[in-house]
C-alpha cells in the first residue's frame, strides 16, 4: 500500500539574503526601504529572482542599478517549494540544477515507447529553493541590491516613475518610488481568450524499497492514464536514483481536481500502470498553469511592466515557463543597461502563439484526441526538433514540419475557425489555483 505522510511536508523558506544594514522589524537579511530607487521588482519567484540577478550582473560593464526586490512574507501569498524543468542551456544557472537526464521517453497508450537520446541537450530540473539560493549569491556583496519583506497593495504609475505601496510584516503601510517597476505577481484574472485550459497536476516524491527506476531517462509523457473527455492526461516520472523519483499526474482540462481526486489518480498510476508496489511519499508538489491564447500585455504603464507568467512567458500549448522567463529577464536587463525603455520582450513568437491557439481550440472542442496528438508528435519527429518546439526555440521551418505530423484536417478546420471565435473573459473556474 502507498504510505502517505500524515500531514503535508514542511517546505523550506527562502535562504536569507546578503543585504547590509538589516532592519530588525523586517527580519534577518531584509531591509526596510523608502525613497527613490532605480528599479523595484515585485515577486521573488523565478522571473523576479532572475531579473534581479541579471540587473546586478557586473560583467555587463554597466553601473549596477539600485534595486529593491519585494518578496511576500511567509504565508499564503508565498508559493511553496516547487520544481522547474527545461531542456535548453542552463543560462548560467548550472549551480542550481539538481538533476538532469540525457534521454527522454514517451509511453504510448498501446504500450509501446519512444526512447530518444537528446545529447548534447539534457532535460534539467531545478528546485525553487536552490534557484533562490543561487540567485542571492549573484548579488551578494552588492549594497545596491536589497530585499524587502512586503505585501504589495498598489502600484501607481506616474510621470518619471511609479510608486509601490506595500504593507510590512508588522502592519505598517509604506511606499517607495522607483524609476521602473517590474511586477511578476500572478494576475488576479486572466485576460480575455478564445480558449483557456488548465494544466493542473500533483506530484509525489517517492522512495522505493527496491530499485525500479532508470536514472538516465526522464518520462515526459506516459499516456496510459485514463483520458478526460476533453483535453489530455498523462503521467510524468523524473528518476532521481534507482529508488527515488518525482512521479506526477497531470491533466489538460477545464477544471481542476480536488486533493482526493489527484491522490486517487496517483495511486492508480503508481500501482496499476507502473506496478511499483509499496512506496513512501517523502514530499509533494501541486500546481495549476493556465494554458490560454489570451494576450498578456507586458506594459502596465509608462514605468510599470509585467514579467514571467504575468508577462506571457508561459507557452500556451505546453505550460513550460521557466526557460522563457529566464530569456525574458536577460533581455529586459540588457535593455535597461542599454539605456532604453526596458519593455520586456515577447517570450514567444507570433506564429508560435497562433499554432498554440489552434491546438488549444482543437483539444477543447474534442476535435483532436490529446493522447493521439502527442503520440504522433513524438513518433514522427526527431526528439531535438520537438523539444525545441515545446520550449519555444524552434524555427518557422521546423514548426511547419512538425505541423505536417499532426491530424491535418481537424487542425486545418480549427485554423479556419479560430479567427472567428470571440475572445471572452476567463471563467472563474479558470483562475490559477494553489
């Protein structure tokens, strides 16, 4: 039987920052900041941390701006520990990578497998706590970069800058003014879209009494799971050793499951599909990623911008966000150091977003079978090309070749339909959950 922990595992908090002159009221390593600064970064997730580190990068040959990173205090506004995966170069974050795999596998519904060696590429995993520690090391010893424990309540754009209003952990209301503000917080409501699905998942970090995993291969999609009426479901296995792995159940569908629903699906997957037998769950992770063809404006004012998922970094057809958020942060910092208006660039190209809009519509209408669709992709395309496509770095000719391996007529019919579909506000059930 599966052994579940009696309570969710504790999740480590952020590593203390290296900031000078800590304010005792704000906690160790946090500085209370008022007055003018060059840049305010709101949110200490992947996008906020990466942007702060890029702005502080002394190798660019430019002056390090004064930066305040506003991070939510411990509580419901701060996300728990989680993992991010990608297959591109690590963008200088090799010290944060905790595991990687040179091979990927897809298990098809008929029991066959696609097994591909993607060298010199590797599928990489980064844990959020390791990324945060690595990011803080980037600006250690730079007094121009400070962190602030704050609950941001309002951002007001104005001539020559913006004002960030926030509350401190002791309940005081304060404000700071910055020339540029970059906001990485999740949007309170998704922009209007033709189609919005949710990629929602729950994962178990499991330990087995006997070896059962292949540490050299990541199972990106196991399509032998029961499929929803509209959308897609699959298992996901990232072996950390022969006896340990992250095992997830994932759906692309309109609504999330409850806790019991995810655990039932995971038990069914680990016991019936994988045949693992007794296992111990050592930790869990859970999340919801909107998959939408909505347009995410990256400018929220003359001096206020959105970055990360809030700035459109999520790939609509796959949910992958991390690598695109890193690319966006690097480009934004480069624009700042060049002296121009540092508008974050679009994370994905127009033709990629158009193709994603067609796929989302085809999945949501049931016009294509999700499991069959992804089986076709992995069976009929070289793995490196397909991985570039899923990560948003493929070329237009590569994307067109991939398009020929999909169910052509349903996709063509959907392509003709999409421009005629009206964008509508997201349904309340489509809001990201925790």
